[in-house]
C-alpha cells in the first residue's frame, strides 16, 4: 500500500487524491490519452468542418477516457504502476464494458468520479451496484458533486489561459501584420480547431486529478464502513513483528549474557556567590543605561470632579447624563421589540409542537393516510447491501445454510442465515432501520425489542451477529458445533412457526 488509508474528512480525502494525481501524473495522462486521442482524431475525420461539434462529441465521451486513469490508480495504490504496454492491452476491455450506460443514463451524474470505482472495481449486477451506491453515497455524494464542479471550473480557466497564451505568443510584425492580427487572418474553422486542441489539452491536464480525487473519496468511504485502516494496520504490525523476531532474540541473549551495570550519574554541585558579590554585580547591571535608569512621563489627565468655581456657581455640566438617558431609552425600545418577537416565535413553536404531539398520539384509525404511506415507504429493502425481502429467500433458510456449510461455503451460509433473520425481523416484527444501518445498529434495535421478542431470541441474534462479523470482516470461519447449533436453533426463533 503506497498511501496511508485511514478515515478522513471528505476534503482531506480529495487532497490525498490530488497528491496521488501529482505523483503518478505522467502515467495517468498517458492512460487518459490512449482513449481520448483516438476519439479526437475520429471526431476530426467525421466532422472536419465543424470543430465545435467535434469538441462536444469528445467532451461527451469523458466517462470512457477516465477508466484508464482509474485502472492505473487502483494498481499503483498497491505498488504496481502499469507500464504503457499493459495499459494498451487493457484499454479495449475498459472502454467497452458498460459503455452504453456510461454515455447515456450516468453521463450527467455529478458524482461520476465517486461512482465509477464501484462499477469498475467491484463489479456485480446493476441491482447490487445500486444498493452499494446507496450505502456509500450517504456522506460523500455532496463532496463528489462539488469536486466535479471545481474541476470543470479549472478546465475552463486552463482553456482560457492556453488560448490567451497562444494569442500572446504571436510575434509582432509577422508578414507585415500587427501583433495578434495573424490569428485574425486565419479562417473561422482553423481558429475553431485551435480552440478545440486547447480544450482537449485542458481536459487532459485536469482529468488525472479529477479521477484521483473521486477514487480517494471512494477509498475513504470504504475505510469508514469496512475498517480498512484497522485491517491494514494489523497486517503491518504482523509483518513488523515477523521481521523483528531474530534481532529481538539476539538482543535478549546479549542482555542475559552481558551484565549491564551503568555508572551512577553525578550531579554538578551548584556554584553560589556570596551576597556581597552578588549585590555588586546587580548594581553594575542596573547602572548600565540599557538595563537601568529611571524615566519621568508627563501628560494631561481629566479631573475626577468639577472645579471649585463650577461647584460654587452650580454650573456642573450634565449634558453627558442627558445623552446617556436618551441612549438607554432607545436601547430599551429595541430590547422591548426583540423580546416581543421572541415571545411570538416561542408561542408559534409551542403551538407547532402541540399539533405534532396531538397527531402522533391520535388513535391509529384517526391518523392521516399519508402517514401510513410514509411508514410503508420506510420498510427497508436492503440492509448493509443484503437483500432482506422475504421473496428473495429460499423456503427453508436453515436447511439451505446447512447445505452451504457442508459444501465448504461457510461465508455464504452465515450470510444466508443472517439475511433471513433480518428479513424475519423486518417482515414479522416491524424492525425499521435505514439502508445505511450497520450490524451494530441492527443489534441495538433488536435488543430494544427484547420485551417483545424474548431474551432467548435476542441472545440468539447477538450470537449469530458475532459469527457473521467474524466471517465477513475477520475471515474466520465458525466452528462446526457453532454452525450446526445456529442452523438447528434458527427455525425456533425466526422460522415460519416462531
């Protein structure tokens, strides 16, 4: 792993992607050019007199060109930077797979850079990808859309800069023309193709950073959901321990053979001056103009009370008191208005809360129908990417799971048991959770329903959850006794007759 994968904020992840883009920029540009340059040539041959239509055609195919840089990033992250020959051989398969959807339905998706790794690197059916994206996009869709807008703005700025550079580089007096008028003498088609080439160059320069930023967002989201950083840290720790076994044994043997007897440290005795000598040194320092000396500062300061003449005449200035009272009067009016506004807002909020409380505590038959429809829409179809609809399960999940276990497919057997348990909880016991819920969220919700389900069923679901997490994330298969016990007890807790 050539980058540190750990949970980050979304824009920290984008910054990591830009760092990867800078590091592998030449190879990323090469991968982008292998697909984009033939597209530009083909557009020029098909539409020789219409450069702007050719540019629109090339621009529309950007989702296909971005697959090459993503292929490079997914392998360079694990230490293998694909050479040019390998890229050229892989490019046809990368371009034609799912090309129709990328150029039609998903072309205008603002989170394209984040969604592309799910389809290209994870694969799966369209239905599985949709469920997977629904989970992954929960906190990253906004950042991915903002990344698209930012990179589009950079492309436009770079395009304008390249055109301005081409204009400024035309020397003055060429063929008797004034500076810059050489471009004016070119035909409209030629000027159009110059702009198309500048736009293509701007897209080629920005595309590696756009793809890398979306890829880093995807990695960050997976590290948060699946604990990639913990798994990688444990692997690095295991490799470090394996590499330190022999040196540690040598150091331990040397410590046992050689006596270690460090000499005691001796503190230096403090050197104190006699008081008379110290006083003499202090006086010498204070006598120096830099450190010693005194300074007299004079200035004008207001008196704290009126003079005797004013007191005698009774002419003390009270204008300041009148100004203060006027200011306090204006402030009191403002505070009164604000207090009245706050009271009205508080009354409106209290009335709204009262209405909501009344609607929530109405009898079921008195509730509006729209609430029932909303509750029906909230029934989850998938949890953690697992299909929890009853129709997606076999007739006897426990028997099917036991058959999978006996066939050596432990992970699939546990997945079926866990999915069937969730389906029973959703369909028969009214479990309501968002599709982004984790195993821990499900377990907490089931424990909250312990009074209705029973302690035995709750404990069984907790044990099944631990077996599933160990198989799914730690790749530890359950013991045969645990698996047979789970398959045998499942019908009693979540079967049709439970």
